[in-house]
C-alpha cells in the first residue's frame, strides 16, 4: 500500500472509489481546473495518483470556505477535507459519473480548505498541448506535472527496480565505481574536471565503468551490476544525451552464451513486468555479416522485410554505365511502392547523397505489354519509369531474383559496399515509416553476433576497435593478431554481441581479454605503444597480470529502454532533467561561467578564441 497518510492527506487524488462513499477524507494536490457556478465551486484536484473532483457547497463547507474556494486558481497547492459522495444525477436524472476518470464515480464534498501555496498564472498548464520544448525544459518542474511525464518516470523506476531485483536474485551485487576517474575510452571525448589538489591535473568523468568493472572481476566480485551514469562529450545527436544511464553488468567465468542467457531472462522479466507481454526465448541470433548483407545495418529492424538483394552480377551484364562500373549493386523491393509519385522518388536521389552516394536509381514494376512473354516468376512483368530504359533488358533476371511483383518499386544503390549498405539500410527504414508499412510484430528482438574486432581507418592509417579495445577476439583467431595484412586483421571476429530491438541497439557487450599478453598485443595493433599502454592502461595490465578470471559483460542503455517502453523517440522525454542537443540545461542554466576564485584555485586561465567580426571592428571573445 502506498504511503500517503500525513497531516495533509489521507488518500491520493487517484485513490477514491464508490466503495469509499461516506468516508471522511483529506486530499492534497494542485488545482488542475476550477469551475465557479456561483452557488457551487468545482475543482479538479490533481496529484501524482490522479484527479479527484471536489465540490464546495456553502451549505456544507460554510460561506468562508466557499469564498476562499472562489479565489483558487490553477496550480495552487491545497489540502481539502471532506466527505466522499456519489456524483449522482443531474436535474434531468442523467448520471454525472465520468467514465474517463478512475475516480469518476465519486466527488468530495468539501468541509475545509487550506491553501498551502499560491501560484501566479503559470507559463503553461500541465494539460496544455503543443507547448514548445524550450519552454517545457525551462519550466521542467511544471512540465513534470503532466500525467504522461510522471508515468514515464514511474516506468523508469519500475524498469530499474526489475533490473535490480532480477539480477539481485541471480547473485549480482550492485557496486559503485568512481565518477572522478581517469579517461576510459569508449570512443568519445571525455568531460574533464580540474583537480585543485594536483594543479594541472584533471579527472575524467567515466564514459562507462568498463575498466573498473573488469577490475572488480579481477578482485573476485564475480557478478557485478550497477545502474550508473555515463558521460560522453559527443557531437549533438537527437537520440543522445551527454550524460546518460546504463545498466552495467559484468560476470566472471563465463562465455558469450552465459551473458546472453542472463540478458534474455532479464529482458523477459522486464517485458512481463512492464508491458505484461511475453518475449519468446531464445532470441534469434544474426551474424554481423548477415545483418549488413541483408539489412544494410548492424542494427537491423526486423519488424519489416525489404531485404537487400545483391544483383551485382546481373548489373555488370548491362550497358548501363552506373551499374556496369559499380563495385556493388544491390536493391530493395518496396511492396506497393509503385504508387509513389515521381516527385517523391526523385527526392530519394538527393536524400541518398547525404550518405555519400552519388544518387539512387528507382524503377517501378508494371505488367508488360510484350507479345513474347518471358517465362518464370518475371512472366508478364517489366520495368517502367526511372532507370527502366537502361535496365529493361535484365528486368526478367532482376524480378526473378528479387521476387518483385506488379505495383512494387525497386530502389537500387550502385557504389562501394559500405555506401550501398548504408543507403539501402536507411532507405528501408525511411520508406517503412513514410509508407506506413505495417510491422510484422510490435517488438522485434535480435542478437547481432560475430562482429569484426577491428576496422582499418584508411584516413587515420590505423586500426580502430569496433566495440572497445578490451573485447576478446574469438579463441581460434588470436593468431591473426600478428598479421600485417589488413584483410586478415579485419577478418578477426570478436566475442561481441549487441541486443537490437526495433532497429535500436538496446544493449551491447563482449567477452573481455583476460590475458595480459593478448591485451598488450591488441593495444599494439591499435597503435598504442608500450609507453602509452603503461601510462593509460597500466592499472588494467597490472590487474590482468595478477590472476584475472575469464570474464565478460554487457551494458543496457536505460534511457533507450524507457523510450521503447513508452513509445517515444525523444530521449528528453524519459529523463527528468535533460539537456538540450547542445548540452544546455535550460532550467538551471548549465553550463555557466565560474567565478575568478574557482579558476584561481584550479590554476585555470580562460583563453577563448577571438571571433573575427566580418565588419572589421575589433574582434570580440566568443
Ligand atoms: N562498456 C561498454 C559500453 O559502454 C559496454 C560493455 O562492453 O559492457 O558500451
């Protein structure tokens, strides 16, 4: 039973039902709305639990309380004492019960009223729709009063509670790791904090507790979990926040399938606990190579079909220059996409350029008027519009290969594999959304496994770790670490796994390297020389040297889980006090300048770049 009994209230505003009629109660909350009918004043009183109607009738509450009630305004905070009544009927005998409200059968006939807080007219009301997001963030304390926001916070709490309870039962301990720490590379920039005691030295806020959780395993902790804040100074992106929350997990004496099994059990409990739905286990696995090949993405959204078809061999037989000379040609079939107007299909070419493609070719599948019909599944079909005239000689082979039907649209990308996959992978999602393609299921889970361990960055002329540098290559691929051949090194598969839900990575992890010599070799491959290894990761290498158990783990993006569970694609909607895309907190005004004394204490001098004024007046500091 929820704790509510205080001197201000006996019940929440969402609690009373017809079974409570005749009870003397006290409720407290915000004035959601008021209606002054002269004789009677009605208010809807709101708190976290819901809304209850209160009626002030001078015959029951006396003239003084009634007068006070007439002065009430929205968002004032009050406590009201009275008696629960049936809402009864109007003078024509029609029921006044409100079926839209959980408390809609009753109202409280007020006897007393205490005003606890007044409020000037607020910048917006919790019931207002279409309030600009900047305003919502500036007055977040009002925005949070919206039932939908409170519900999100409740779901968020429930989610983390289930995580703690389920993992606790499995023997995981929640262990805190430092916030003021040394940089742990997860591929982003660090937020740094100057040290006053060690002038010129800085802490980094953790990008994740990665190395600490590994060292907890070396320390014999066996099963660790933590719901933890992580900080990554990344460029603004709509679905990212500079500080975000992870459920972080690490386990000893495990291999990939053990971690996956724990996560599946946890996922099923979350789904059951929050959505009341079953997740059918085990969740399917897809290799990274297949995900890229068939869906153009390592986060395939399996709610939709529209797989990528490789038609490079067919394309190379045409006289169409774009197809003939491209290293790879793939296409997707958009069922019923033939209805897309020319303007929309033309716009796709421009859109594709934002992913580095030279364009995007499309054509439509129509019934053929040819007298000599081809046989097979392409019988009676041909291409029309777009690139049709260049590729009609191979229409039959393409239709045969892709299974396209009359009325479908085929979209082709011809380029380097990376670009082909990127463009078609994005196009699947774009068209599924725009054409409102019916998803096969509400939630499509998939494990993406067998990631490559390393990728060669040609511009930087070095290897980068696809997951992170502490991820173990597969056991039988360790020898390849000594190779100097880029193709060989890029073929090394890692014991890394991502849980993908509806095209979002909702958890990602790996089995770690637990041997110091292997870790050191991987660092060297990544271009971190012996000296840098000691300086940056000496403590990890020391740990691995002194008896490290085989271990691995995973991290869940808690914010993203809440987004999926609440059906929002705005990450700010699932965080009580979020930041804008440029990292600002509009409510408290962070980041802000600090005073001279704070700078002096940390021996910091501000040296801002000089902004060159185009008019030619002396530059000003930006
Ligand atoms: N530390 C990793 C991350 O934050 C997750 C993991 O490997 O457990 O992405």
